[in-house]
C-alpha cells in the first residue's frame, strides 16, 4: 500500500528509465553492435535491464521502509507485537518481493514494445525474480538499519549497488572481456544473478548455472540470517 500510494515516485521512474535504456542502448546503439551468441544486442540487454529494475526496487522498498519506521519512531509498535523476529523480517521481505515482481512484470511488458517477448523458461524467470528480490530485500533491511540519515542510505546505492549492477554484465558480455576486467566481473555476485536470469529468458548462459544458483542462495541465506540476528539484538531499533 505504501509504494503503490506513491507510485509516481516508486514505480514510474523505473518505467521511464527502462524505456530510455532500451531505446538508446538497444534501439540506437544496438543497431551497430554485433550479435552476441546469436542474439541481437537489444535481446541480450533486456534481461539485465529488467533485473536492474528488480534489484533497485526490492532494495529501495525495504531500506526506505525500515529507515522511515526508525526515523518516525513507530518501529517500536512492531517490536512489541506478538510476532517472531523471523516473521517481522519476513514481512519486509515479502513486501520487497511483491514490489520486485510488479516492477519486473511491468518492465517485461514495456520491453514488448522493442522485441517479440519470447521467454525461454517463464517459471524459472519468475523464480529468479523472487530469489533476487529476496536477496536485495534483505540487503535493503540491513542498509535501512545501518543508516542514520538519508545521505548514508543513498551512499550504498550510489557507490556500491549501482556500480556492481553496471559492471555485472547488464550491458556487456563477459566473453568479450579479458584479463583483469574479466576476473573482476566474475568476482561480482550480481553477474551471476544477471546470468541466471538471462538464461531463464534467452536460454543462454555465460557461467555455470549451478554456480549461479549457489551464489544467489548463499548470499540470500547470509543476508537473511544477519537481518534476523540484528532484529533479535534490537540493533538501532531499541532505545
């Protein structure tokens, strides 16, 4: 209800950014970029652009929710409710997943303006969106707990998450890289998330799919466990 109530701030900018990315990178620049493994450049970047929207939406939803609850001092009402800490954290995560799914599906519908819309494995694509929303929903919780100002919260998005997304294979193929740059890309966890989702949409992967799943599951388990632990300790939410 919160993010739908202010959809002009939470959803509309993502739609506009997506249309611009697909039009400029896919439509204009993509015309002169060679095919990548048999796919046009536009087809290649659509899964990455969609995943970028999902990551930013799930992260922003939970980081801003936690921060606002702390800032306005009404998180205490949740702490005294008859909910377990797992249920509290789970509620935020579900909200992030719902927003991630809504944004992911809407971006896919926008992409239909630019390509045929074929999806190699729709069920896997939905599963991956849920998994990535889960991961970055948890990351959003952690940043929302850590941040004491809006500036602190934006630091992580500006200087960590956004660079990792752009260097994670959204707009380029790792097969075209070499040396240190290729190694750095393969050390980027978002590369494996984008690669897994690209496989679900195109049936094409640049990494081992088992490794993709392992990276996502490991990070998800880690950030979820840390989130629950911090809630149990009352870190920055109990005065």
